């Protein structure tokens, strides 16, 4: 099993939990607000930063890729355990926060998708007249 990158993952997770608890405290909610999301964002940003600075060796990059892949199902499992009825009983703030996150996400997706242009290669397939588009 690949265990490289666990330190970076744990630092991101613990920082995310801290910031989620801090945000919950600031909002007056006795709960972690977005801690796992903060952790995922920090993990992505740190890994990209270290890759650009060439500070990660190949084993660590593979370990981080493994743990990043494992992290998403864990987040989904944690989200599935959330009690939506209790969140709605929290009042208007829960509804406003949910709607705000969806609107912000919709607004950010077009901006992020313009970041890089995909190169489209057209290759003829042997044995037919079909054209295959291979996007890299």
C-alpha cells in the first residue's frame, strides 16, 4: 500500500477541521461548517504548489494521487450521514448557505473551464472511414 503523502493529507484535514470549527463559531453554529471542503481545497492547492516548485518526488505524488482518490468517497460517505431535516430546522441560515454555495459554484465553473484549452487531435481509424477525436 502506498503510504506516501499521508502527512500532507493529515495536515490539510486537521487544518480544514480547525477552519470549519472556526467558521461555525463565527457564524454562531455549534458545528463544523465546511471543514472537509476546506481540507480538500487545501490538499489540491498544496499538491499543485509543490508540483510547480518540484518539491514532490514520484512516490509522494503517487501516494497523494491515491489518497486524493480515496478522499472523495470518504467525503461522500460523510455527507450521506448528514441529517438534512436537522439542518433545515436550523432555520433560514441553512437554506441561504445552501443556495449561496450552489449559485457561487455555477458562477465559478465557466471561469475555471476557460483556464486551459484542450488540444483536439483527429486520427483516422484503420478499417473504416470514421474519424476519432482524441482529446488530451
